[in-house]
C-alpha cells in the first residue's frame, strides 16, 4: 500500500482487519488500537485535513510529543506512539508486522509449557492473556537453560526464587505477572501428576494490587441525548439504535450483543436468554418494550436477507455477523456525533453498561439485584461500581471541626513565626 491519501474510516477498518486476521489480536486489543488512532481523526478535524496519509500521522506525533526522547515518555504516551507507528506501517506497506517476542519451547520442559498453554486456551482465556503467559514461561525456560536444567524434576524452589530475584524490581507489575504465571504453571504440573511436590504453594506471594480505573459513566440526560441522536431513518441507524438500547437499557456487553441469536430472543416470554460469552453463565433479562420495538424495526426494515442465525449483521455484503469491535465503533461513532463531553471518559458500549449500574445505585438498588441485571456471578464484581455512587459516598463525609483562631498564633506552635 503506497503512501497515498486515504479516508480515515476506511483505512482504520482495513488496518483493524489486518490486526485481527493476520496477527490474531483480541477484540480488546483492536479497541485499544482504534482508541489511539481516533486521536489522529481529532487532530485532522482541528487542522481541517480531509484525508489521512503517513505524513499526517507523523505530524500528529510531532504536535503531541515534539522531539522528546521515547524512553522518557509515560506508558500511555509510548502506547500512543507505538499504535500510530503501526498505522504508518500499514499505510506504507499494506500490512503490520507482529512485535511479539519470539518464543522457542525446546526440550522436555518446553513441551510441558506448550501443553500448559494449550490447556489455558481450552479454558477460553483471552488470546492476549495466553500470550502473556507464553512470554513469561519462555523467559523462565531460557533462565533454566543457562543453569543447565534439562528436566522439570530438577527444578526446585531455589531456581524459582533466583529467577524472580533477577526481574527488574522497578517493574512491579511485571514481577507480579511472572510470579502468578509460575505459580499457575507448577500448580498445573502437580495436578496433572507430572511432579510429586506442589512447588507452587512454596512460591512467595507479592503484595501487588492492581488499581482498576474508575468506571466511565454518563448521566441519564447524556444517555438520552446519545440515544436520540441516532438517525433511525436508514438501515444502519435502525441497527445501531437497537444495539445502543441493548447496551444502555439492559447493560449487555458488546460480546453478548454480537453473539445474540434469534433463539436467544423469547418474544412470547418477553425476555432474552443467553449464555454470556465472558463468563459462560446463563443470563436472563426482560425484553423491555422500547428495546423489543427497536429490534423488530431492525428485523422488518433494515436487516439484510440472510440465513445467519445471528441477530445483528454488517450493513455491507457479504453481511457477516457483526463483531464486538464493530459494536464499539458504532457506539463511539454516535458519541462523536453529539456534543457530549467525553474527555477523560471512555465512550464505548461498556461505558453504557457502567452508566446503567450507576443509575441503579442512585435509585438505591441493592447489590444482589444489580449483580443479576449485569450478569455477575457474585456481588464482589458489582462492588467495583460502588466507587461511582457519589450520592451514598457524600453521606459518609465527616464534618471537620473548627480550629480556634488562637491555634495559629500560639507561641511555640507549628504555625508560629
């Protein structure tokens, strides 16, 4: 692909397809790349640039980071540079090369590691999670080779501790993932009867605790503004309207909307029954009249003729089932058409799910009920949303007692001059 000018939307769709089909990147990774690529689109609007090419991408990077040293950038800034460079690579070469560290699982220990990775894939873990395990196990295997350890029975706790010690202590999360991976690997070997001693129980635990971000939420007024902004006079609009309602009114994940089939919609019972893609658990939700009417409108007047069992299809031939990443793009597209301020807030279908949880909390709905609505297996996952319940948090505020004026002028006091 030569460095000619492109329509931004068409270019990113093609680049996303390359990441998905060639590099087998997960939907979350595709969303991550598109999130950073959309920054170029905002830059183009500010500069009144109609088409994108490699030079536009480079100008964007220059405007953001000037000539700053890459090693001195923050992680988020480095992510931006890497993803934009991937888009530049696609514009100039027509493809994107994988940057994943090369792995080589030779020998009997390597064979066991490959069996373990196959087992993790069978559990339907996200591909990027399995890739993470693969990288850490391969580094551990190289470490063992340097110590001339050829069989798993010769690996002891000393080897594990020495390996953990040599990890850069400044990279706390890296050490945490390495420890977690080794713990799970040796637990697997013990449960499979490969080793007689459960070494995993001897691996010391670290105190690392990932701090999840505050969920992005929108007010009831903003959600209604988003919904009303969808133009339902055309086929795409009818489809997008139904999708947004499923996320905003029922809190369905993008993956579950994408996997929704005709058999999941029980019109006679006025409900939706499905097996959640993320948890594998059965989930039942009421089919609200507003949502059901939008879905019927899509079926009658907008859905392409197809024998596909999936409810939502792409608008263009060959009319394949819609994917999670496309659903994210749909919601993001309609947010962009409004004047809703999305700065420092995510603006995909999960934000609509978070917003529903926030409104339920405002209505003082109990956690078990919210868990049922969102399809959580337990209330621990739902407690994540308590941090956005500002109404209840305000009730926890303690009054600060007044300080006597003489405190600040007393001799010998901290503020005395």
